[in-house]
């Protein structure tokens, strides 16, 4: 007997294996967790860099332009983090032999991860649930990145407000 028939027999009435595709849910779920963990490590590293640099820059005279440049660097680092996650999905698709060549896998992974979802390539029918799982990983990580960026901008605004307050309070007395 095969595993699919055993699962169907255990399920009773419904052919459970055809409704819930276990192989892609298992592989996709493990890879999704790995991507989110990679993202968490990357976010932590970028956040530490941002905090150290922003506080050091805020102590300088007229730091506004430097703080803007720091935000630009942070945005670039977050982009690099997302691109590394697309590369992770690309490698997973190639090494699992779901996609034969790297270029097709990268294009598919990038379009799916960003939920753009266009292109002629589709995964084999028995692995069709991998596409939504890749998309979910992108939704999770882009949402996380968005919230982190809001925090960074809020932090920069506070540093600028503090700088302005300190400049006003240091006016010479008559």
C-alpha cells in the first residue's frame, strides 16, 4: 500500500491527501520558518547598526543630512535582506529539483515572494501549494520590514526634535 491510500483510508470519507498536499506544506512550511528566522536575524543586525549610527550621528553638529543618508543605507540593507531571501527560495527550488535552472527559479521565486505573480512558469501540479507558501513568506517579511522602517523614521524624528530643542535652549542670554 502507498502512503496516500493509507492517509485517505484514515481520513474516512474525504481523500485527505488530495485536499491537503502534505509534501509541499511540510517542505514549504519548513522553508517559510527558515526565511522568517533569516529575516529576524537580518532585522536585528540592521537595527543594531541603525541604533549605533543614529545616536553617534545625532551628537554631531547639524546631523540632518547624515541621518537621511543613514536611512538610505538602512533601506538598501533591508533590500539586500529581501533579495537574499529570494535567493534562499531560488536555491530551495533548484536543489529540491522543482525547477531545473537557476534563472527560471529566481524569476519565479522573486515574482511569487513579492506576490506580483506573473510569468509563464508554474510548479508541477503536485507542488502547487508551494507558490502560496512563498507568497506568505514575502507577506510576513515585507510587513515586518514596513513596521521596522516606521520605527526607524520615528526614531530619526525624535533625534531631530531633540536636536532642535537643544539648539533653541542654547541661545545666548542677553
